[in-house]
C-alpha cells in the first residue's frame, strides 16, 4: 500500500508526475486516490520522502542451495519449411519435412555468456550453458571458449525446432533439478516466448529486455528501459529463485573467446512426451527483412530530415536501410514535406524508437525529434552544419553532406556483399 | 466459439515529454489510450466475429478510469466488457497480473481463444500473455500477425527471429498480436460511442474472480522495482570532420565496431 506521511510539505510536485492522475492536493497534503497503481513515480519526485510504498516483508526464505548462473543457449532456426498442409493431398499422412541443417549457436548467446561470466565471478559461482537440441554439434567447445564452466545438454529428437510447450517443460524440469541462482535468456522472439512461460510455472521473478545486469548485495540487479525508453528501472527479485531475466540483444559486449577451453559436458535425461506439442509448424520462411515489424521495434533505423532535400533523394535511405536490414524513419520536417509517410515519423508527435543503432541523415535535431530517438543505443548523426543540435545527443557525429556520403556508403556496403 | 481479448489502458508514451534541463519525464497532460497492440488484437477478434460469428468478451485490468477502453471496445463491436478493478491488484508485476487475468478468464466461462497485444507500450515486457497461457495451462503462440480458422483449428502467421512461421493449433489457445505494417486502427463513430456508453459492462473485484490476495499486488509480485531514474545522457559525440572518403570510412568503422556489419 501507499502512504503519505506527516513529512508532506504540500509542494504539489507529485501531482503532475502521476501518470494516472491519482494524486490531489487537499488542505496542502497529497491525497492518493484509488486510481493509484503503485508505480512509484511520486515516490521518486517527492523532495522530502513523504510518500512511501509499504511492502509487507515476506518470510525470509533460505536460497543457499540455489547456485550458478545459467544461460539459455539459443540455436539458429532450422531451414525453411514448405507448407506441407497446402501441398499434401487431404487425408494422407504428412511427413515432417525437416531438413538436416547445422544449427548454430546464435551470437546473442555469446553476449549472454560474457555478461553471465561477470555475474558468476561476482557471486563466486559457476557459469552454465543450457542446450536443448536434437543433435549436439560439440557445442561445449564454443561455449567453453566463452568461459562457460559447464554445459547442461538435453538431446532429444523432439528439440528439432523450437516449441513453447516442449522447451518450457524441459527448462522447468532442469531448473527444478539443479536450482540455479540466476537464469538469463536472450530477449529475442524465442526467448520472450519461453522465459515468461517458465517464470509462470515456477512462480519466480522475470525481468524483460534488460540492458544492464549487476550483482547487488548478492542479488541480481536488472536494469531496463520502460515507458518507451523514457525512464530506466532497476528491478530485483529477492524472494524467488532463480532470478530470471531476458537480455536485449546487441547490448552486452562479447568477451574475447579463448579457444581450446571446453565446458564440462553434463548430459541430462528428461522425458519429453510427444503429445506436449500443441502448436505445429506448417511453414517457415527465414528472411533478413525486418518483416512485419513497426519502426518502434526495428533494431536499426535509418532516418532522414529536411536536409535530404527531395522525396527522390530521400529514397536513397531506403537502399541503405535494406542493406543494413533496418527500417527508414523520418523527422517531422521530412514528413511534413511529404518525403515519407507519417507512420515512419520519429519524435514526440510520431513514434518513439530505441533501436540498437540510429543513423540520422540531414536531421538538425529539434527537441521534438530528439525525444523520440535519444534512448537509441548508438546514435550516428551526419549533418553539414557542425553546430547542429543533433550532435548534442549523438554518439558519433560526422560533419559532411549526406548527399555525397550516402551513395559512397551504399557502394562500399554492396562491395562487401 | 468464445474469444476473450485482454486490453490495457496505457499512457501514450509517444506523447511523454522530457524536460531538456533535467532529463526527467513530464507526464502531466499525457493522454491515456488503448494499448495499440491490444487494439489490433481486438480488431483481429472482431474480424473473426464477423466471419464466424464468435462471441467477443473484452477484459481490462486497471484503475476505474480504465473503463474507457472497455467502452471503446464495446463501441467497436465487442459483446461483453469486464473491468477488473480492485486496490488489491495495484502494484502487480507481470506474474501477479497474469494470475489475476487467468482467474478472470476462468470466470468468463469456456473460452476457445484469448487474444492480447504482444506487449503494452508502457512496460514493453511481453510477459503477461505467455504468463496467462501457462497459468491456464493452454497453448500459446506469440508475436502473431494473422489468424485464420480451418475447421476446428486455428492457422496463425507469426514472427520468428529471422522470418515467420505459419503454425496450426487447436483451441483453447492464447495468441499475442503484433501490428502488421499496413494496419490502421478503427475508431468507433459517434453514434456507436453513444450507444456503447449505455451498454452495461461488469466490474469484477479480486473476490469476484476468486483470486487469493497473497498472489496479487506488491505482495504477490516476485519482482520489485528498486529504483526509477532518467536514462543516462549521451556523452559528447565523437566528431569526424573531413572528406567524403573519410566520412564513409568512419561510418563503416562505426558499424563494424558496433557489430551491425561483419568484419
């Protein structure tokens, strides 16, 4: 519950910060009404610490038998699968058209191992990788190179492709058997499908899409952006184990691999019932295109502003975005000039984006634009004017003419293939 | 068939302004909207209703003013509306929210399908949908774009990390919806809004859905917010002045360094 103590000086600072309009000033005291969701925004702003969220202390549990930092190893998707249900004549049994492809460990796994290593060292515990696969391809060597101490391996033909029911059942069983203190998943589509299912089954804390991880008083401190990237929150899960998090790809730096080191291979037997598979894949198409994503979900955004001059010239950004596997955004000025549709407008009156990289071509950097992209991990600004305010928020600034740089950049990227 | 759609009222995060001096949020005057992903989920449900005559129930958990999203859904054509509102829900994290919503789903009778947005724009967790599916013990398909019905089975197009899949699943199931690029949200006409305001909707408390208090709110939430703070401001940009050639080299170097292109 939330309480306003006698310390309240009636300054009223909490009233406008409440996202739910749940605070009113009555007789120079803050009064919180039933619209309150206990989000804590007012607690942060109060200058005299008069507002407190009171949490009933749960009985302290003993978690000393929970040890180790686990990383879920995500493998690349199997090859494309043709639509069997459309091709096969009705009534005939349909063979699973699975093509034997070498499934690789996704790079995001190495990011997690690098971050997990630091946590494990801090805790003085082991770093363990968890692999569910239909066929082990000496993954322990690759995982060992990233300094994983152990690899828990469950080999079962049912793991030939990702399936929510089968994977969550196996992970839940493994966690119950070995009791890790921390478990990390990539915040990919697969990781974000799997982790909450496991967390719900185990009744443990799970923090989504973390961009920072640390150990604080023996607990996993999880940092993540919220409110469209407008604020950061630090999250703890003190009363349940394992402490679980999904980690945003392209954030954690990969440590230098030490080849020759091998993770200790531990084979695990887990009974997997075929009938668990409630969702069946009929068709799969692997593409590099960002597909149906909105610009707010794009990992790479190539944006242009008034400096792109014409609609025709603006189109060169499309080519760059395609080469990088990103999406095109635009400033409000560019949208108003008709260079790009409104749905791609980045900024206060458009969409807020927080991609891994934001490339701004010919954007001066009005506040209206900056608030919509400043939480991007890396901002690269290209502008003729060395005094453009976009350079104030950029990670890298390049003073130059976008119209000269763009074609040359595209050419160089094409040469690389 | 009977579909439930979970919808959430959220502050329009794209309208949140930032105090350029302090880097803090200015939330005053930020409008509340239906979570855009939930809006698409609702439209997907209403499309199934139009084609197959399904019954559509919307359920929203939130403070009393969240009734406006329930009324919006009713105006757009939902058959029944439920507002889950109780101080006991306040402070619920994704686990406790999943618990409350799964209790509400149980009270709604036999459901064949539950739809919700892939995530809400204020939290961006994408955890409540799968959490509900697990707590109800039903199948889930996340990040879906399109739903078809083939006899008694759903055929769903969903995103995967480097492409898409078409999957088949029998009811009951829960799908979380993305927003396709060509999608435009429908808004009700004034007469429809007017009519919806007269439509009854139900308000359920924690007791109504048989939820145990120990699993709700802060007490029932395994995660705790330790601190909220403005994102760190970027340092001074590393500037490059020079020829076009130098600029291109620098850009390639940055992209390699940040791992957006291969060495």
